[in-house]
């Protein structure tokens, strides 16, 4: 059994080495600007927003807090700190939406969430995770600005 395992490993080595070949399109300046590692990736903070524990707010208060929520999204997006935001369809887990923050730590993301009145007042709760994704993620924001017909 051991010779077969060794043979299998030796067969895979050339494929593993060739899979890590240099990218001819690599742009070192852009990679550095975006904070990319050798794989073009970086760490973000993913926030899962879900229905919060505050169910006492009346309709006018809810409307005001969600208007502030949208304002916080716009402001953080304009700053480049919030690179993805969007709602989820209704689901059994009461998840309402996601944020992806271009920050290093969960604590930094928690500080940013304090700027969102819907989160701060408990209409939305947040679950935070470190997430490894493409360093180019924030580049789509400029394209989005060009295709967004109506702003919030």
C-alpha cells in the first residue's frame, strides 16, 4: 500500500507545481494598492444582519431608523469602507442582509456598525465573521455608481 501512495503523490507533484505558475497579467502596483496577497486576495469582515430584538419601535420610529440605516450604508460605501451591502429575501433564519467591510478586524467592523442606527437601536442584530475574498472587490463600487439609476 505504501508504494502505491508514494507513486500517487509523485504523480501529483508536477500538477501542484504547475498550478502555481506566475500570472502574466499580474500588476504589482494595483496589487499593492488593493492590499492583495500573492493570490490576489485579502481579509474582510462579513456581517450577517438579522432581525433584531427590538420589536417595540413604532412604524414612524422604524422608518426613521431604516432611513438612517440607508444613510449609513451610503456614507460608508462612499468612504470605501463598506464594499458590499444588500438585503436577503425572507428566510427561516431571519437573516435580513449582508455587509462586507474592508477592514482588518472584527472590532473595527463593530465600531462601524455603531454608525448604523438600525443596528445601534436593535432593529437589526449583527453576526460578524472574517472572510477571505478577492482584493479587487472594492473596485466594483465605481462601476456600480455608473449603473445605479436611482440612489437611496
